[in-house]
C-alpha cells in the first residue's frame, strides 16, 4: 500500500486550496488502512489540526509520500524522484514554461497524472473545480466595475459588491447579491448604463457558475440573434440585467461561401471557420469569457475588432471583460498577461492597443486572474475533493512496477497518465517535440 501525501501549495499567496478535504481523507484512510502525510502550510484553508484528526501526520517537504496530491504546478527544486504526482501540470499543450517541470519528472523516473485528462468514455472531465471559477469571476467583475464606474462619477449598486475572496462562501455572496438585486428591481440602474447587458461565452460548468451569480439579480435572457436589435431599438428597462449566452454557432461562421455551421465540423476543422463575434460587441456592457479555446480556433475578440468598436460606437458601451478562461494572447487577444487577486485587472485602450495596470480610469476593465477558484477555497476544494476521493484508493493500491495496462489503475486514470515511470505514454509522446525546444 502506497503512502499518500497532500502537498502545500506555493504558486502564490492566494492559493489556499487543497485536493482532499479532511472528511474525504478520513474515509479513504478508514477504507484502505493507508498512511497519510500532509505537508505543513501557513495559508491552506484547512488547519493542521483538522487533518491530524483524520490520522494524517504533518510533515515538511514531500519525501514521506509515494502518491503526492497537489493542485497547481510544483517548483522544479521540489520535485523528487520515483514518486507519483497528481496535479494540474499545464503541460499538455506543450506550454514552454512548464517543459522543464515535465523533463524533471521524466528524468526522475516518476509518474505524472494530470487531473485535466481524467475523463469518462465520452471525454467529459471527471475531476475539476466545478463552477467556482465562474462564480468568482462574475463576483469580481461586478465588484471591479462598481468601483470603476464610481470613479467615473456613475453610482451603481455594484459598488457594494465585495471581491469573491472576501465572502465566506458562494452562498454568502449570493445572499448579498440577492439583496443588491432587490435594490435594482426597486430603484433601477443608471440610465447611462442601460440597457445593462452581459454576454457570456460558453455554456459549460464555468459559464453556469457565472450565470448563477448574475441570476441573483433581476435578469432576463436575450437570444444572441436578438441582442443587437434589442439594444439598437432602445428596448429593455433600468430594472433588469439582460444576459445573453453565446454558443459556438454565435461565435464563428464557416469561411467557405454558402457553407453552414456544423458543431462537430467546427471542432474537427476549426481552420475552416472565422470569428463573427465582433458583430455583437457594440451591444454588450460586460463580457464574460467562459469557453474552452486553444490556438487552433479563431479569436473571438481581437485588437482590430476593439479598435473598430472604439471608432464606430460612441460612447462605447463595452466597459468590462472577465476573461475567466484566461488564455493570454488567446481568444481575447487583449489579455496580454494573467493577474492575481492582489491586482486582478488592468485597463485596455482599444484605440492605442495598449494596457495599463489597475481598474480605475479610462479604458475597458479586463479581469484576468488565472486561478479564480482559489478565491473560494472551501467551496471549490470540497467540490474537487468529492470527485477525486473515489479514485484515491486505486492510486494507493496500484502496482507501479507493472506496465500501465497491468497496473490496476482505473481506465479513467490511465488516460491521464502523461509520464509513467519516467517515460511519456503513447498518447503524450507528441510532447517530445516541445521538450526538444528547451
């Protein structure tokens, strides 16, 4: 039976999450009889005493563990040989910053399992931080915009919204926002911001989290193909927040003349499509990006599109962007750097194509925090732990001396093994090309 270790997160001072919460760890230890160690941390939201009550032993460093559970990337100098690591490695796209990390794990003869690739037979992710990035992103953009508009002399009830990390839970935030929603229903929003429209890109878990936050306010859904006419004809009222959820067919169109949009064709051949989202930008007050993207796909918001928006729409309606997906230089091209909760946003100048730190002043406010669930550590960790816990006994009982196929690891886990005993597995051998570029 392998020994389990929960590592201390050290990406930044805001990373307070844990991969397993005490209740789940206690059940695992009871079921398996395994030993568990917890690396000491002065900022993890779970106290050492809570873990100790499960039978886990506090420790310094990761030497005591065989199977090491983390959340974010592990610093190179802390990687030990002959271990099994589970964390979000951010290597599967060949990310250059993390190729040294991948090489260190290979050189040490270790095994790397990436949570992002633990999927069912249909390819659906099984272990993730749920809707909490969406929750935190929606809370934060409302808070930031309340302060931004107040700085410009526009009084809104959003000035009372706190940052996500200042709420004890999502439920506490929702209760506060529901109170704010009652004020909007009664007193309305400023005419200068009406109709107040929110565009949400995507319809998955992250989008769902953002939507549940906005729905604490008095909301009404407007279809994507109706939003431009809705705004241009002056429809709506000051007592409602209008939300449009954009799907792939709203975001892109086939390049070939006369071709019709087909979702699977778009997934399979994204090079045959181009963005059509700029068409909607003039009608949005806030934009929330919650859709998966990689470099094969067209960008949805470009610098050129923002410049055209600035030149043709006066005053410009678009005031803020919450890029929850947070691919720098990605689907939202003006996202030129990720941020953290100390300074979560910067301002975009559409005309000049430049950015400036801070959310007060002229420009479009861009929220670009790349690990938003850490602002809601208890909720997001509990959700994550509940999904991970059923797989942990098999991880501890597996025979890592056998081939991967004969190891006893569940098939869902086997698909997520990037490195097995120091070698890239067949599904991830393409990463050799990225490793060679170091």
